C-alpha cells in the first residue's frame, strides 16, 4: 500500500515521499493498489530464475505493450520490468508478462488499482499555521469548492465549516484560494485537538486527498526582539549608475505578468484592471521596514534581486518621470498607540512623499479620512477605497492610481453604437469608438496568436489592444497563456518598428474601475507571512507587527473627444482600409514608452 507523505507549513519546505513496497509470492496473480502520480515497476519474474534468451512479452488488458513504447508505460531491460510513470487512472487494469523458454511458459499477472486521492501525513507544532493540501486535477473546470471532512473516533465524517469556524474573532479554518484548482485549507494557530484525519472531496463525491495531521506540543518560543534590526534602509552608493534603472524596469515587467497570471486564475472571465507599477510601489514602500526573511520574501515577490540598495532612489525617479499622466499615491496608516521608527518615517517622506499617518478614534472617522486621502491623490477619480476600518487595526497599506490619456489621433465621426460579442456568444449594444481611416500600427503576432494594435496616447504612452482569434474563451486563454514578460516585450519592440497605416477601427469605449482582491494576490505572491508573522522591525521595533489589510484600486478612462456628437449608422460607411475590430473580449496594456514598463494591464470581456 503506498504512503504519500508531505510536510508543508509556514517554516517547513514541502517534501514529498512516495514509498511503494511490493511483496511477491509464488501465485498466479498479485493485486496492487497504487497512488495516482506515483512510479511503479513490475518485475516479469517474481522469483530467482535464469531466463536469458527467453522470449518475453507484456500485455495490458489483453493488448500487447510495444517494447519500443516511449510513453508512460514502457518495457525495460528487454522485458524483465514494466515501468509506469506517472501512474494515472488510465493505467488501472491487468498486466501480464509471458516468458517462453525451451517450451516452458511462465506467466506473471498483476491487477493494478489506482487510488484517486493523494494521502498525506503532516506533523506540525502546536500554535503553528498548518496547510491541508488538496488539488483538483489540472484539467478540471472549478465551478464549486471542494468539501472538507474530519474523521471522527467512530469512523464517521464531520463536515468542516470553513466560513463560521471562528476562535477569538479569527477564522481558524479557511480555504486559501476559493474557486481555484488549489483547494488547500489553512488552519491558523493549530491546537492539539486539531490532530486527526481529514478528507477532501469534490462536490460530485470524488476523493481528492486524505490528510493525517499530527500535532506536537511546541517548545516555548523565544520572545520576538527587534534588537539590531531597526536600522534604516541602506544608502544607494551610486545613484548615477546606469544599471539601476534597467534592473527596476526588468523586475517591473516580470512582476506585471506574474500578477496578471495570478489575477486571471481567480477571475477567468470577468473584466480585469490593475496597475503593476503601483502595486510594486506599494510593496517597495513596505520594504523600507522589512527585515531578514520578510525582506527576502517581498523582494522575491516583486522580482527584485536581493539587496538592491538603489531601489527606492529609482522608484522615486520613475514616479517623477511618469507624474505628467499617472496619479499614483502610496500611504501607510497605523494604530495611534504605536510609535513608528524615525528612520522609516523619514525615508517614507524622502522616497515616497508619504508621511505615515495615525488612525483616528472611530471606524467612521478612519473611513472618511482614508477615502478623502484617496480622492485627493487621484483628482477625485477614486472616491471610495475602503468601507470600514476595524478598531483593532494595527497597520494598513494603501495605494491608489489613476490615468487619463488622450488619443494622439482623434476618432472621427461614425456610428455611436456597436455590437460587442461576449465570451458566451451573446451580443450587447455598447457605445462605440470608430474611425474610417485611423493612422496606427497593427500586426498579427504569431507568438501570441492575436491581432495587435498600437494607439499612441499623450504622456509618452501607448495603448496596446490584443484581440484573440475569436470571441471564445479558449482563444482568450490561449493568448493569456502566451503572455510572458519576454513575449510581451518582444511584441512591444515589434510594434514600435511597424509603420502606421490607415485602418478602419471599431472598439468599445474603455472606462474601467476595478478593485482586485489584494489578499488573494499576496498569498499567490508568497506573502501570506505579512498577515501572520512578519519581521517589520525597521518600521516598528517594540513588538511583532502584523499587516491587517492591503488595498489597490485602479481607474482608467480613455475619452473619445466628441465621438458621440457625430452619431451615424454603420451603413453610411464603405470599408476602404484594412480593419481592426475589438468588438469581442480582448487584453489591453497601457505602456509607458518613456520608461518602457506597463502602467496598467487589463482585460475587457463585458464593456
């Protein structure tokens, strides 16, 4: 019987052991149960015997297994062994090895059964945060969360309530990624009573994983001390170096596409919009106070090399370079009972033009103060970022960004409405931007399998619209799968060298206001520890400081400058130029030509 053992915790590296022990007896058939995904080797002869020169054949369910096969099922060592790697449900059945030697036949038969679920044994210390792993098959469409059960002493299954299991106002049992292929459960502050056996099943009753949890009494931890760790960020020794800016640009591009990948996992079909440069700036601000493992985790998350001392200098230069068209603000609000370090406060002002602000006495006052700050920093483009603030809040990290750009080539008179095809094939009438002969660069980019158009905007920026081959969700996903930072940068460079030409353009008016779930994003980035046990000694040195909340809201509006006043029907226009139509789901990138980094990335599926 296979045992799958996996240790996974906040300070434990994941280690996977698959042990498969086969015990053979001289019998006509051996029954084996193996775990999905494991490796299995079946010997042809189950006892010591010289069969050199013998004719050996293997069959599966009565059909010959080719000795030349290079797939998961392979004949090895001239037929002495049959290897199956990895084992899947398709490999379940009867395997027979036939040996013919000197008119003697020897037959070995195996009945293989594949366990659908993974089996884990996890040992953790009391008080730690524990992960119970469970995954849907990668090919599955996740329409409902899995069900988790705990096995009782009587052998019955008791359902886990992942929403209402609350201890001291903290939700101890929770799904990390709801409606995701990863259905892992987080247990906070594990207690001895949590030990036992847990089962994860799909809504259809398919067993996905079984976890045997062992909880050990934890030794008394040493007190958390910030001694010698509350120093300021290291000075940048060479601000004029030519390497700093390219390092930051490269990290921003890689971070951008990682973020898009994580956000589309959680939102596979809805509108998306975020500002990677703004979110990166928010984490960079927090880096001023991060130490040791927390600092390394944030640097990894934003794709920065460790100890890039000139980060904050170049972030400030970049923000100043983009200030003409991009309104971006980052701020930290903190509990008034805390005294932030002087070095963090000074460097926040120096590099991010943000003096950390104490929270007020009531939730209503704090909500109004924060939303007023956001509205002021975004020229009233964003007027509400938070709904309420808990009285127990220690630290809130906020960010707001908005962009207003104008087309360098104005849209001309044309039809005021057009039909947009949604992912499900439905047609909806939407306000239209139209031009009969718009001067622009267009190209079909084979690597992305998309028609790409570049629209020049004010503020030394460009809007790239990437339209998949059809409106269908699989074509949109195929485009998004290919959108690595390398592929996107190559597309940008190709489009810059493509000559503009007259194109008949139809696209919906673009106006988005989106607030992505930053908690999910931070977990995907490997920053869960910020909410649990971070080292922010450079920010506050008197005690352990936890991040309570992080928010990001992005607003993007591109106006048509009077297109609606020239309403007309499409019938009145004869097509005389090549056409570009974004009247179906598409991806867009708002790109700074000056800084060569993305300002916004979004997806429009329902304008």
